[in-house]
């Protein structure tokens, strides 16, 4: 399913909001997207740009299930399978690549409807661009980088240190060729958010999820998804410019830093292209950040305990908190699962481990498990001064060093008393009162 067929599908289901009146990407569009958080929204008339804007295609787990054609609780398992078995995507000729239908002449970033979200932002940002580069040793790498537009040809990109793009840039004496792709099928966005071992191409993970034909760029050797709406070909330079402030995932300000400048040499796009705007800190950002970490936690926990499912929760900024569901078989399974979860997602800060009868997508249910199965002096684990996420404002941050924070695990599973789980088990089980058939008690037409 590409962006166009996704739009058709959510129009059909009634999820798509369509805005026909002109909306300004400068400070006006972001509050509209925020008001519709959780729904895809198509802006058909954009002030200052000939392109339409789509937001929110990843703002609910339902849209992932729709795209991957599976039930919602199977999405994580589909990701885990694709992560474990990437498949090389086929290359197509330019004539078959929608992303190269039009070459903008001259290339001018100001024609793209980059949004300014907050009055305190450093400027207009591209937030849904995936950067494709070639590491001189390990080959293709794909990751998101927010890009601040500096002028018609230059952007400053936030490139987190020691990850794939930064590692490749540090190894490259001159400019590093890059293709920034915007307006992508949802499964490609999911794959781009993953951080597999060096040498594993995220586009091969995407192709294992759904067909992802690629095409060679016009001005360099990089292979990009042929279905992209826009491809910005250019170079990541070793020159730096001020980037930020910017409101990030945690809905708090990320400050100004000196970051690499990207110079754009060429822009190609589909006819009548649709620009994807991703509102930072809102559900789309949260789900895209968090969901790809669920399979890596799942894999790490499964090495020590039978893991049944993992949820990275939106209340924890979809990055810092997880719920891990296990099939408990030994007294210390909860503790071992918590330890492994941190190995699966090193930025994780707090994890709760629950049994199979808990709905891990329901915060009330998870809290109920903590309330009824957890004792702090027995089931709480704390690790002090650990490497942590740079996005947590409460962590310790020293420039040039990895951020550090405390980490906490809560074992909210039922205490283990052997395979038969003796008579105490029933005291931990929820007693469900069957719901009455209300039509027998309410008069016709009376609202419950
Ligand atoms: C919506 C979204 C926005 C992101 N923005 C950035 C960013 O601005 N800079 C950055 O370095 N990483 C960003 N990331 C995280 C990278 O995509 C992630 O670190 C990447 O998976 C690292 O993989 P790599 O080590 O293979 O490069 C973002 C992720 C998502 C989902």
C-alpha cells in the first residue's frame, strides 16, 4: 500500500479528514493536525505551495494493521519477522519510478511546504524525511533526521551522534551523498525507524513487510523507494549551522546545537506530489518512534523468558516506558524479563512486566496489575546512573557524552508457586461480573 492507496483506504473507512480551505504551514497547520491527532488529515490547499500535505498516516495502530493487512496485536510480530528476515528490494527503471516523474527546475526547497509548528521553533522543518546514505564499510543506512530549512538549497539536520548517519559521515573525508525521501508508504516509515545491525539495509526490512521497489537516484548511486512522493538528492557536509530549538518527542524543547549542513543538488517528485508533515510529539511521531522498538525488546526478552507481547506506551512518550507480557514459568521470570527489556531498547527508562491475562495496551489494566500483584520491597528493581535517552529532560546531560539516568523495572506478575500455581492463584485473578442485557431493563429509546 503506497501513500495514495492508503489515502483511498482511509477515505473509504471514514478516518480521513479532508481540509479544503487554504491553510498556512507557518503556525496555522500544526494546530489543525494536533486537533485531529489520531486521524489522517489531507490539506488540499496549502498557502505558499502547490503541493498538498498529508499528516497522521501513522497516528493510530489501526493504520499499521490496515497497511500490513493483519490484526492490530499481530503488527509487532510482523515487524519482528521482517526484522529477522530482510529481503533485498528489486530495482526498477526510472520510467517505472513515480518519484522521478518530475524534476524541479531549479531545485528550490522553499517550494516545499515545510511546517513551522511553534512560534519558538528555529524555522520551517521537514520532519518526515528519511535520509538514505551509503556507509563506506557497511553499505546502505536509512534513518529519520529532522531538517531545518536554511535557504533554497541548504538545511541543517539533527544527526544524533554515534548512530548510522553520523558514523558514516565521520568516516567520509568529503561530503557524504544523501537522498532525503518524503511521502512514503507507511511500512517504509516503520522500517526506517528501526536500527538494525550495521550492514542490514532498512529498505530490505521494508521489502520483507510489503513490496518496496527501489530506483537509483539521478545524481548519485543511492537507491530510494520508487513510490516516494519527493526525493531530495544532495550531500551532508562537514560544515555546521545552528539547529533548534525544536519541540521533540517528549513535547519539551530540544535546544539549539551546531549540526551538519545538507546541500541539496536536485529535487524530483511525483506528479501532483503529496508532502508528508509529521507533527513532533504527537501520536504519529510517538508510534513511529516506539513501535519499531517493540520487536527488539521482544527478541531480547525471548532469549531468557517466553515473551508474548510488548507495548511501548504513549504515556511514556512512546520511548521511555514499556509493558512486557510474559508466560511466566519460573519465580524470577519477571525480573529476568525486565533486565532483558533494557538490553532490547537501551533508551528505555521504566518497564512493567505483566502476565498473559493483562491487556498491555490498556493503561488501566496495567495499573491494576501493579496495584494487585506488585510489592515494592519485593518486586521493584532500580539501576542507578545508566546510559539513557538524550530526550529525557530529567536525565543528566553533559555535552559530548551519553546522557545518564536511573532505570526502574516493576515485576507486576503473580508470585510463582510452582507449575500448578496452588490455591493462592485465585486471589490474583480478576472476578468478572457478566454484563446484563440492558434492553431488558431500559425503556425503548432511553439512553443508558
Ligand atoms: C519520526 C522520527 C523522527 C526522528 N528524528 C531523528 C532526528 O532528527 N535525528 C536523529 O538522529 N534521529 C532521529 N530519529 C531516530 C532515528 O531514525 C533512529 O535513531 C534510527 O533508527 C537510527 O538508526 P541507525 O543507527 O541505523 O542510523 C527519528 C525517528 C523517528 C521515528
